[in-house]
């Protein structure tokens, strides 16, 4: 990926009267009445089909993807997205089906969705699953809304507070606010576990629940989870499991067995549906017995050999509908294909080999002289390096390392998250990478550190081989340019 | 081992490096009592070939019926290049462009998409997608409450001509924050909101009114009059639009005096297959003065350290990973892949192609209403201009008719009995540019045969 002449905007390729005319339907004279008509045609580009194909092909080539590069973006589980998942989800019978078509014409897709619901129940240890949330954050919303509905259903209106550890994903507190809850943050101990004393102090009759990620965003397993669950339940609260890191424990330990009442799963992480440059995700939710009546609708039911959707009429206490139809069905089909190909043993191997890869990479990096943020702890499927020593001694930051990695042909790990570890890289190699790829990554990070000692400026000015150098984010926000506008004639 | 590349030699070498004996030793921090030895209830692995066969059988069982149904999801022709490009690994397997320098493709596509959506709506700015049209409407209601600082009521007028599923979603998502969504009835003769009926709300603190265009019945609302009413009464305007007819229709940014404040909808008709309901792609555009209240990702154009133009995520101070509990929304991952499909689709169609699609939709729907209206016991419920859907009144319950049509490979429309019982036996039908006159004849004769049978007792 060499520096290049910038690819023009598609609008700059446009010429009046040009078009991909093979895509036009036959001309019709029908129109909307005069009073409703727009005065100017919309400012859309006019390009040939080849121009469009070449333009978007060239744009694609400016990206790193899993298919082209090792992409160890922590907390995002950037593993191989099997091509079969895509091609089978796009079979014509699945692809052309209207969501409101009669159930008789949807038995095939519903059979897949029902099996998916069942498999997800078993891998999470939950009593029921709804597939409708369209991303992890919407799954979180569903979870907290169910917790809220549960307390209200019992007439307990005082419970308006959600406890969130300071290491949590930003979506956790944002979700609690969206559900009308107040957020109470608790600290993490130096070893990465939740501060139980602080938790006890936070628990009260206004506690609605706690949101936890386990393994946490610090890449370690919360060892006292059973004690935490007992304390939260004793205080009348419920436990929410953020499934962002489910990959680490798939088939080895189940959130339901840990004492969680509700969980969301990121199917685009753990079950390998594509990340698509920022979605679509899928945030299926699972619940224990207590929350079953509140699951978002619709859910698939099997009656004998037939499948049908259950909606608000059958589940009147449901928190309702979160998507216009039944969630990101095409994503769900991809997850179904993945799970059927993996099977029960394959799912356990996901946890085993992602954990093996993470611990191997951590061990090699530590042996190469890098500092782990939690050196006494076993890594889960991801781990944190802290570069505060390098920042202090060479003035080279985690961001500099991240940018220089791009020049070495590696996507950067997650940087500056979690917020409580200074100069951190959150590294998640996933199970689908070879040992050689991990070794190459260690070499690259080591080479950057050597370079930082001899030529810090080269690291600080990286990347050098990308289509652009570091971008001016301040200018982007101050001189806001977020849409191309046609020149005024 | 599917999708795991390790040889036994790799495993040995790696465990030695870590200094443990077995992979299971790596799980030693998890309390033993919690660990399970096997996953119950999950089937055994199948090779790709076998899963392909199973999926093939199921997809074939679902068939490829003729769709005459819309109600929020629309069958349109998808140009072959769209998904050939979207499924390129560099797009399909990338993530949110956190590393802008290695994501210029995705970021430029976001910027082009935002430009197209803003242009279609005649709005200043667009975000880079929300989940779907229904959740976009919910987010628009929450955004209006934040944006309208003088209004204290958090009260939104939600006409009953807005898609009922979208209204349900808006209720579920806004309920926790105490929004009040007041139903506004429609005029029984025209199937649209009578602007005069809003007089009942004059003088009250209304945060915003939702204006659907076209509305759920396919009818065109008097968006100009409704927008003027909102302006005069201090309410914001949330447009809930189908983006296809915007090729022809007055855009939300130009409604009434000064235009709508927020426009939202589903861009599914742009290159996104029906796929049993998703993934689709919610869009949202707004006036510049509201941009800091907008949820979702936004790409901006800037320059790099050498002055070369480039793209980056911007206004991130609105978002959950920075603002946490004070963010505009919890949204994080959205619908990037479908946003890309919509962008490529619009680039291929351009203004002329999109206008042709919109005109063909109107023409085929007129044909459909005429053909079905000739059958005994069938008549159009509403007069007045419409886009590509229409309500038909029938002389008997709709559900059994739809079942019998489905058995003949025809999805005949959406039964309005549940959501609009006051309409009696009413059916919402749709024809896009993908329906031919011959398709319409097939439907009309099948419905004619079904109606020819005696009514069920």
C-alpha cells in the first residue's frame, strides 16, 4: 500500500448526462403532482458503471481488513470471517424473502433462527434468547431495559442505579443513561479485579444492577465473580454480562453459571460475522428465568414441525420491539452457518486457541522486554501492554507505536482503552492467526522499539507508507466538512 | 480444526514459551466449579459442504415468491456491482475506522454516503448510519428532545400514519427517558393527517412532530402545511421518509418555511436485499445547528500533516467511547456494510436513474391498483396522490386470502387488521419497478379466483 494520488470523490468524477444506464428501469411518464415536486434534482453523482466499479475498488484498496492484514484490535475479535457464512446467507431464498411474508414461506429461515436461539441458550447457560437487537449496544439496551422492567414489574420503583466498573466499555454507562438509569462507577483493584469493598459500599436499595464484562476489558478473568453475584443478588440487584469478550470462554464456562441474569452476545465478534467497516453487528440477548417475560420481541417458537414468531400478543410484558422487523437476520444466518460448521467441540476450541494465542503473544512480548499491564495475571483472549516506560524514556507514545505498526503491515491494537491504563495497547490476536503471524508481530513491535531508541522522529511521524499521514483531527472538528456540496452556479 | 491453523508442533512450542503444560492450564484463574467439560445441546461439527446442503434445502423451501408487499421493506433491483464490491475483503472484513490512515477507503465511502443522504434530503449533514429506519426514528425523537432546549415537555406528536412497527420501536427505545409520544389521527377520507386537526395542540408545549412522507398507507402528506404548523407552534419537525421518491419529491430540508430539522428513514431500498428483515440501514440527516446532538459516527474531510486531503471520524465528543454516560446515544457499531451498499447503489443510479426507479414505482402501483380495483369487492380506500403503496378495502377478511395467495407463490400485501381495525378488511399493497405488468396480471387473476370462492362462514 504505497502513497498515492488521492482518489477523487465520486462527485468529482461526475459529468452531467452520464450514468450506469444498464441499471435504469424503462422510462415512465408517471410523476408526483406538481405541488409535491422537488425543484432541483438531488445532487447525486453521474458516473458510468465502470467508473463506479473502479472508484469503489480503489477505495477498498485503501483499507486494512482481516482478509488482507493481521488485525489485533483488542475487544473487537477480528478473526477470520468464513466465506461460507456469507455465500449461504445470500442464497436467493433467504435473500429475497420479505420479513412480513407469511410464515409458511419462511420455515427455512426460521428453522435456522430457532436453532441459533437454542445454541446460544446452551453456550451462555441462559433460559431464553432473543435475536432481535441489532448490535452489541442495542443488546445492552435490551438488557438494562429488561432489568428496569423486572424491578418495575415487582413494584420496586426505587431501583434506578446501575453500577459500572471504571474499566467498562463506554457503551455500558451510555446504555444505562439511555434507559433512564443513573450510573455509579466503582474502581478496579491493581490486580485487575473489581474492588469488592467499593462494590459493597455502592450496593443499596436503589441498585438496579451491575454491568460486567468477564473476562474484563483488562484482559483478565474476574476471579471473585461468584462472590460478586451473591452480593449483588443479596442487595436485590441483577447482573448484566457484556458479551464483548465471550470469545475467551466459549464452551469453557458459561455466564449463566457465573450468576448472570442477562447477557448480550456480539455475534460479529464471537460468532465471526463480518465487521463490515463498522457493522452490521448483532447483539442477541440471553436471560435467566426471572427475565424471560421481558425479552424483546419477536422470538421464534417451534410448534411441532412448524415455526412462528411470538410477538407482543404472546409476550405482553416484553420490553417491546427494538427493530422494524426481526433484527439483522442476514447476520444471524451467518452466525448460524459458523456455529454449525464449528459444532460443540469447535466452539470450545475457539476459547482454547484464542487464549493460547494471547498468552503466547504476551509471553513473547514480555520476553522481548515489553511491560504487561497485569504481569501477575493469566491473559484471557486479549491482554494489555503499557508503553509508559517508552513514553517516559523516548517520548514515543502508544499512538506512535500504533501508527508505526501500520507501516509494518499490521493493523494497530486498540489504543488508549481501557482508560485507566496509561499508554496502553489492548491486543487480541484471535484463534485464527498462525504462530508465524504472531512472531512477525513481535518482531515488528521490537523493531519499532529499537527505532524509537535511535530515531524517535521516524516513529513519531509514522505512518510513512499509508495513503495519508496523520490526519488533523482538530481541524476536522473545527472546520467541519462532512458533506460534499455542489458548487453554486 | 475449522478456522484454527495450529499444528500439534505449534501448540507444543507455544505452551513451552508460556511455561505451562496444557492449554487447559491457561484457564486456571477461572474457579474450577464454574468450568464445564463439554457443551450440551449444541450439535456436532459439520463440514462446509454439509451445512451448504442444509442451508440450500431450507432456502429453496422458502422459495422466491412474487412480492406485492412493502410496509417498510421494499424489493428493488440491486445492480450486480453493488454486492460484488461490498463483499470485497477489504470492505467486508474491516472494522470501524479507528486507525484512519489504514481506513481511508471506508472513511471516504462514509463521507460520500453522508453527502448523498444530505443531498437527497436537502439537509446540511448526515451521520454514517444507524441500525434501521425504526430505530433511527427513535433516535430522532431523543435527539429532538436534546436539541429543543426551550421545550420542557419531551412530547412528540406521532401521527398514526407513521409505520406502526416504527412507532412501537420508538416507544420501546424512548420510554426509559420519559418521552411522551402522542398519536395524531388521520383523515378517514384521505388517509393522511389533516393539518387542521393539529389546531387542538395550539398553545401547548410540543417538542416535535413526526411527518411521514410518503406515509404508511403510501399517501403523500401535506408536508409543507405540517411543517409550517410546527414552525408557528414552536415545535421541531422530524421527517420520516422513504428516500427513493426523494428523487422527485420536495425534500425535507425544503418543506414549509425553513424545512424539517431532522430527517430519518431506512436506506434499505438502496442496494440492500430484503433478507427477512435485515440487516438494513437507518439514515439520519439534520440541519447544521443540531449536529452536536446527532447520534452515530460521522466522517469528516481534513488534511494530513503534509496538507494532503484525507478523512477521519469527527465530532467524537458526542459518542459513548469519549462521553460515556453523557453521550448522545449508546450506538457504537452501526451498519457500515449496508451504508457502503447504499452508496454504491446511489452512485450507479445517479439522479436520472433514481428518478426512473421512482416513476416506475408510481406507474406499477397505479397499474396494480387499477387491476385489483377491477375485481368485485375490491376498491382503493383513499383518493389523493400516493407513491408505491396503496390501501385496498376488501369484502372479506384479508388473512385467509393472503394465506391462499402465498400457497400460489404470491405475497399479496400487508394485512392492516391488527394496526388499523377501523379500516375494516383492508390490505396494503406495493409494486416497485421490479414488478411487471405480467406479474400484476398474475396477482389479479389469483386474487380474482380467491375472491370468486364463497366467503368463509
